[in-house]
C-alpha cells in the first residue's frame, strides 16, 4: 500500500503539460499536451504503461494540454473527464476524426469518483471555453492542481487553503515578459485576468497560504521564454521573507519542463 499520493510532473511548460498522479489504487493523468509518443515515453520513465491509467482529466482545450488526446483515444479506451463545454468540444473534435472516445462531462463544484479518488473540478479564469483546475482527495491526502489562470479567485484560494499540497502555475517574470520579444497582443493576453499567473502573483498566493500554515508547493507551467527556476524561487523566497515567514520549513519545488524523474509525495 502506497498510502500517499505521488505526483510525477512529467511535462510542464507552455509547450506541453502532463502530470501523473498515483494513489495506492489509482493512476490518473492530468492533461495530455504532448505527442502520443511522448505520453508513452513519460509513462515508461516512471515504470508505468498506458494500460495502468484509469482516467485522463483535461483542464482545457489549448494545444499544450490536449496535443496527444486524439491518438490516445484512437488507440485506447481510457475515460476522459472534462468540464462542461470543454467536454462537448472534445467530443465533437474526436467525432470529426471518426474516433470513438469515452468523454465524461463534469461540472464546476461537483465531485466525482475515480476508484479511491474524489475529484472536484473548479473554475479557472482563462481564455478557454470551460477551463478548470482539479481538487483531488485520496484516503490520506488532498491536492489542488491549478494552472492556466489569470488570477486566483476566492474559490480557487479556498481549494488551495484546504489542501495539503498545491500545484500552482508560475508562468512568467514580469520584467522578462516586458522586455522579451513577444508581440504586444500576446504580452497583453498573458498578463490579462484570462491569461497566466506571474511569479509575483504566485508569490502573493504562496505567502497567504504559508501564513496559515501551508508548506508544500510545486510550481508549474513556467514559460520557457519569460521565466526560469532561479528567478521564480528568488521572487517567492523574497516575498516570504518580506512578510517575516521563514522559508526553512516550506517546501518550494519547480516542475521541470520534460521528464526529470522527479516525484513528490504527499503523506
Ligand atoms: Zn491555456
Ligand atoms: Zn497551458
């Protein structure tokens, strides 16, 4: 018996996302935004096979979250879960390609079960049709997964607050984005309330959570062009210290872009 949740951030960046979450009875994936070949390579890296996967949870329809979905569904009959209109959109997309898929429509705030996991999708503020994050509760642990959001709403904060472990986006450093080579409309989109979280935004949330005793964080979906691990961790640590919160007991981790072999355990 594992008696914990294991988190494997197999792919995490603006160019492709896929997390593997494992309880003592269940293996699931969150997003499949890499090629089908990369999905299989990712699973092999952690000694898993596609046939081990009980479900795939999709956060939204952007390509960095669904790139491998069509081929995955063509070759396997794994149940796919997505929120509201995202589920309709994915069903239509797969039907157009003559792919029969087991798409399950779920709704914001309504929990569903996958074996020993209770999962609740929640709304995120992002420029997609029905974007969501997921709160995942096992017999022993609570995890909240929130990437691709322009702001952290009170509701998202509540899920983070009542979790043992937060996977949260830290997409860009404001200065790197400002002085980088992205065209103005793209910079504007990223910074908007329907875009992505900056390191400063994430630092503020971490500070609020740390001040009420939360101590386990994994930062995800870093931009390759407008962020890096050192800049992010400096921003977070400085913000904590400014607020007189010692960093020694707080676990601050950064998900690597590709297959690093990292595993995080929530006991
Ligand atoms: Zn997105
Ligand atoms: Zn994304």
